[in-house]
């Protein structure tokens, strides 16, 4: 089930975010940059701000299975540009369709809001995520310029195909 995140979800979201980030940051950046109590609290505060956003400013969606939070996605619209800021699936739940369901729920929200183009930044070493996004139609920024250690991708939000 995909639903809107609530303040009561913040601890579970922050913990899931930390576990997911460890899979692609471990061995590449210092652990204190993605783990530990201080980083967990900073992560929770960031998610708290995201969950508090109102409809036009963005949203946070949670994937829940058997009462357990298994994935989370966040997007934000600022200065006329929408960005998929986060999409994480708990590593224990990879390859079960959770990421695809979250992505589709984001697409639905963007379509309802009239958003036609979305940006994201993906860590250059997170090849799993890059493959996921490519599969879902995201394309590299035409300039090819990275954003630090991240690659910029864009998605054109298409209207769903009309049913016959």
C-alpha cells in the first residue's frame, strides 16, 4: 500500500533512509556522513520538514507492507521546478516492486498537479538506482554536467495512455 507519510512515520523513515544510504555510501564516504546518532537526527529533521510540506510544495509517500514501512519517496516543487528529492526502499525489500509502486504514485501526484518535467540527482556510484531510473524513463541532463558527486536526470511526465 502507498500512502501519504505522517509525522508518526518519522522514526521509521529516518531509519530506513539510513539503511538504504549505507548500501551505496559505505566504503566511499566516511561513515559519520551517513550513519551514527547525529546523522540520524539530522536525517529525521530533514524528513520532518518534508512531511510538513503542503500539497503544492511537494509530498512524501510511504510504502507499507504488513504494517511495516518498506519504502519512502519525497518530492518538492520550488521556483517552478519539481525535484524527486528521495526514493528509498529498505534493502530487505529490494526487488519486490516497492520502488516501482512508489515511482508510479509520484507520477500520479505529478500528473494531478499538472507537473510535466521532474529533476533528480543520483549518486554517481549508485548504479542500482541509475538502472532503476533509466528503466522508468529518466534521462541524463543534456549538458552532462554532474552536480558534485551526483548525476542529474530528468523525466518528462507523460499522460497515461487512453484506454480503449
